[in-house]
């Protein structure tokens, strides 16, 4: 069995991306540690043929969602995701995007996180979630379109009402390669 | 039409993962879920891999053994809950540095000898009594163990000592004057004997 240290080394960056897509930096770092702690405990009983990326990203995703719920429950009314962090606190992700991802419906959020953030193919995500390839593909594309709409609304509130660019947007690239790029 | 990248995080800032890794290992250690702490210690005889369980030092491996292979072996023999960057290996790393600098003659770390069994373990347990800078023959050690005929078995016990350097199997040599085999290679064995002789002779500090 692969020593767990190698698992952390190989997947640390992916778990970091998942946590930072759903949480603000301090909470994301907490969730990163919680993910690997939970994984470390369960690791000896992981089947030899397990899809490690799918297993770990599921733990990370669940930890991040739990964390987010907890924060929401205990947050003071003034504490808002739009609050600026301390100046020396690097902000790897646009807080508006973090907020938008959290507001997606579960199906779209699942597809966006596993495909665009984790980097699994549509096929792998379909297998992991027990969905059809086409459904995952559609959910991921709808999720990205939704995110773009929300981000455009937040970042350019004063923009004149141009027609949403979603309609003429070309289909998501036909390749199965995960990407977070979308054409405007 | 300009491609716009959704600002998903791409990769962490430099060193951030190392920092997170350290915090995580400390939490794992405190929580009792770190079964084997490992570290690589550089030395004049090459990088040494050291592995410490909650009981003590369980394995020292030479570069020639292939550290990755040794880690995989430990994962199946003991537990795959193996992590680097734990403070648990620090005392031994420090003592190894002192030993190789000629400033330490014996090691003061708890041992976990679970990888040595039966007669081999008995021999490994006798080895710390062989003093710094001295040698014994395989035959003498066999006699000390109460099995004077088991010279070959003593050789095997030394060759499979899971914690070489710290438990000094390098001080067991052939009665004819040859230095005999060594897990880390005969050159490493000779280097250790030379180091100890030089330190005793006052050549090193």
C-alpha cells in the first residue's frame, strides 16, 4: 500500500483547490487538514483498487460543505463573505466566486466541483455519482453558465442590461478535458 | 469574444502546502493516528531513512535499499499511516548528526524491535553492548548468545538488523580480519569503523 505521505503529496493541491473553491482562506486551510485527517484514519481499509482522487475529493468536498454550513449557522449577522480579509491574508480565490459556487444547486455544484475544480473527466464524475455521462456534462455546463451569470452580476452591477451572453455561448469544449475556461 | 477564466484557485502559493502539511502532521500525531513518522537524514554514508513508531525507532534504511521500497514495505508490515515532517524523528536526527561528527558514542532513543524476530532479535538486543570503536567476531557474538555454533545465523541477524548504525551491527566482523557483509554495503561499514577509530584516536576533535 502506498505510504499516506505520498497520498498527501500527490493530492494536496487538488484538496486545496476544492477547499478554496468553497471556503474563505482560513476555513479552507482548516478543511484541508480535516480532509487529510479523516482520510488518514480511513486509509488502511481503503480497497486496493479504489479511485483515490474520487475518494479524497469526496471527503474534501463534504468537509468543505460541512464547514460552510457551520460557519453560516454561527456567523454573526455582519459577517459576510464579501468582507475583506486582513491585508496580509492572500486571497487565492475571488470571494464572489466562492459565494456563487455555494449558491449553486447541488447537481450543478457537484459537477462543477468534481469536473472543473478537482479535474476529473465527465466519465469519472458520472461513475462516482452514479449519473449518466450526458447528465454530468449538462450539469457542469449549466453550472459554469450560472456562475458566470452570477459573477457578471456581482462584479459589474452597474453594467447596462446587455443580453446575457449565455445563449450564444458555444457548447462546452467537446473534449473531456476539464477546464475552467469559458468564452464570453 | 475573449476567453474569460473563471477565477478558480489554480495552485497554492509556494510553501503553503508544506506549511499545511506540517500542521496536519502535528494534528495527526497529537490525535494518535500517525503510526510511523519518517525522515531522511543526510550522512557521510549517504541519506538514511529513519522510521519511528509510537514505541520507538523501528527502521533505519540505507540509500542502497531504496527508500521508497522500504516505505512500501513498512506500509504493509506495520501500517500505511506513514508521514514525514513530524517532530518525532528530531531527537534521532540530532543524535545521528552528532554521531557522524564524532561527538556521540551511543544513541539514546527508544527502540521498537518488532521487525526482528526470534534468534535474530536476541542478537540485535546484544549488539548495543559492543562498545564504540571496538569490534567482535560473528563467532564471539554467537558464543555470547549461548549458541557458539550459530555463527552463520549471527551473520544473518546482523545483515537483517532493522536499525543499523543506531544498533551497531557494523562492529561485528570476521574473525579472520575481513570486515564482512553489511546491509549498507562494505564501504559504509568500513567508513563507520574508520569514523569510530578516528574519533577514539583523537583525529576528529
